[in-house]
C-alpha cells in the first residue's frame, strides 16, 4: 500500500507498551488497511499494509 491518506487517522498503541521503556509502535485503521508508526516519531515514516498484508504480518509475528 503506497502513500495512504492519513488525514483523520486515529492512532492507538497497546496498553502493554508502557512496560517496555517506550519502545512501541502505534497503529491506525485506514479505509483500505492499517498504518504503523513509531510512537516516539509521530512525524516520521509510516508503514502501511492492505488488509491481507496486515493479516499476514500479524500471523508471522504470532508464529515467530
């Protein structure tokens, strides 16, 4: 997914993120997928996934 429209994106981070010293990411649901960013660099780069790509990404994390 390239150049997603992040206007009005509502970012959230895990409730478990405080326990890891602030090393966490935020995610936002988009119309066509999900965006991810570093919570400490809100103006920095964003990684975006379409719906299938997000499912594949999560599946790979759970099975690592």
